[in-house]
């Protein structure tokens, strides 16, 4: 008998058969347990489960969580820490002097400045003051953030390995510089499940920037993808304008009753398909169709701001009336978590300040400062801040030396992964303090370094998840958000 006759007639069918067997043994115990539990539940719970609210993993949370929701405000392009939160007055005496080799220590540079003949230091031209009981130094560019100095914990010692935007953003969102992994919102959604059956568990909003010359980095849906997890855990992007989600509304001439009958028939076809091949993505597809149908009612109510009080709208500022602005997305984020959406991601671009920093940065800060402050105050007055974690920050920092020609009005700063600043508030964070310290050049960390993996471990910890025990089996390995290298919870910032 020839060797080729030992192979199955259809390799695809054989692969499906093997995968189905693995799924059966890997999930059988949990499936039987779920059926036994379901038999004890009342009919209303059965109905809710049939519609598709996900309950998360039965092993989670590992311990009592401090946060049940999160809003992650990502400033895409890397805000310069020494202009905003990392005050370095000593640098005023170093204007146009070269960065000492003893500070640089041969560290890697980007190709945008590695060929410069010199690295002239440029101190921040913006004034700083101390604020709050903690005396936190905050730039004049962030007057609203300064008002809530006692609500936020500033981390000045975050660092990363990535030196370019795409891998750095991917790293801080997914735990790996190369795309393919689930983002942090997907991990939390997978682990803890949904709290709202009529809205997605994980929502993404993209805010506009106002300065026409701001340096803009591209972002894509892979930043909020579910990677090797089921597609049901991916983020759902809501757009600004009259049609926040594409294709969820019925085509012209198709009434809801017809759409309901179509979905029922399509769902039955998908269930028959699932019985044949046991692909879990088929069930995810059924749930996505059902969620889209329910969102036809929930999204218009979500985006209708007419019931917001004048006092609330005034707190967010005039931009709140313009869909797509940062202030508007912050108010939308509050409305989402108020409706039990578990994870909201806001991306604000325009922070890539390689040049024209004195012109562009004030505009960028003005875009986000009042909206972020209003979001924290709004959550606080509604009793939601204690269980809603807020994270504000970029993907890496900026150099103390100037990129290109140095003038006081047009200087810029290059990428710098060795240190950068973020702030956190709410959901288990101890407000009113600063963690970590950098040298006089804001170039190296001299106390309490915090790696990106430490930040991710801390976020999971606040949700009651031990990052070392929170894994997903993929390609024969137990994958986790923080990877295989050491990561520690940043306990000093915890309440």
C-alpha cells in the first residue's frame, strides 16, 4: 500500500474531527457542570442565557475586585512627560547643552535622531505648580487635571522596550509588540463576562483632535481585537454622528418583524452548522447577530444626550455638543459604564510631537484636559468612581533633547521608551500621590520603576484577577496578558 493512501480523504474534515474531540474533552466537565447548574435556575434566567449574556469564567474573580468597569484614555503618539507631569527645573540651566553620555549610557535611539551631530537639551517652556494636599507638580497646560490632583495617582516611572509607535501601542494594549494577541479589554471581557445584555461588553470610541498640524499616528481595529480568543470578546467601535454602528439598522423597507424572522432562521441554520462542525465561532456569530438586533434600540437611547442636565453638559465644556470630540466621548464613556458596559477604550490621536511642540501641545492638552476632569467628577457624583478604573496615558515618553533644529518656539522631542508618565483614578486607586522618580533629565528611572507588564498586572488585580493564573490555552501553550517575564502589581498606588 502506498504511503499516500494512509492519509484521510479530506484533510480539512480530519482537522475538524481532531479539533472537535479536543474541545469535547477540554470542555466536557465544564459543560456538564453548566447544564447541571442551569437545571436549577428559573425560567427567566434560562431566557436571559438564551439571548446570550456571557457570565465569564467560573473561576473568576480570584479575589474580591475593587473595579468592575474601566475607561482607558489612550493618548496616541506619546505625550511628552516633562511638559506635563515630570517637572525638571534643573534643565533650565542646560538649555542648548548636549545630553551627557553618562545620562544616555549608549541607549538606543530612533533613526529620526540617531544621525544628529548633537543632542541639545531643551527645557520645557511651560510653567509648573504644586496642587492638592499631595503637592503634585502639574503643568499649566493641564489646569483641570490639576484640580483633581487628589483624585489621581501619577506614575512617573513607566517604561517599555518598544521605541516605535505601532509596536509600543500594541505592547501596552496586548502585552506583545507583534499583533495577534487579545487586547486588555478583550481579556477582561473574556474573564469576567458581560453585565449588560443590550450593549457590547467592550466598546471603543475614537476622539478627534483640533490642531491641523498635530502629528497623527494610524490606529486600526487590531488594537481592540480579541486575537486568539473568540471574536465575541473583541471591542465594538462606536462612531460619532447619526449612525454610531454600521449595518445594525434595518435596510429601507424591512420592518423589525421581518428582521426578527430572518435572524431566527439564520440562527437556526447556524445552530445546525455548529452541531456538524462544533466551531465555537458559529455560536459567537449567532450572539453577534442578536446583539446587533438589540442595539437597534439600545444605541439610539445611549447616544441621546437630551436628558443630560445643563450642569453636566457645562462641566464637560462646549466641545461636548460636538460628536467625536474628546469631551463628547468622555460623556459617552460615562453613559456606557452607567449602563454596565465593562470596558471602554478611548483613543485620542495627535500627540506625536517631533516638531512644533509649543504650538501643537497646548491644543492637544486643551482637547482632553476638561473632558477627563469632568469624567472623573461625573463618575464621583454618581457614585460610580469607586468601582470604575480610569487610566490616562500614552505608549512611551519623549526625549529631553531636541529633534532637529532647536528654537524656543519650534522645538520637538523624539521617542523615549525609558520613562514616561501616566495617571490612574477610581476603582481601587489611592488618589493624591506620585509613584516613581526619574533623573534630572527625565531620561532614566532612579526610583520605583514600573514596566508595562506591571501596569497590566495592576489593572487585572483591580478587577480581582491574578495575572499569573489568568491564562488561555492556545497552540499548546497557556498564554496570558503579561507574558512569561516577571510582572508585579504596583501596590503603592492601590487604596
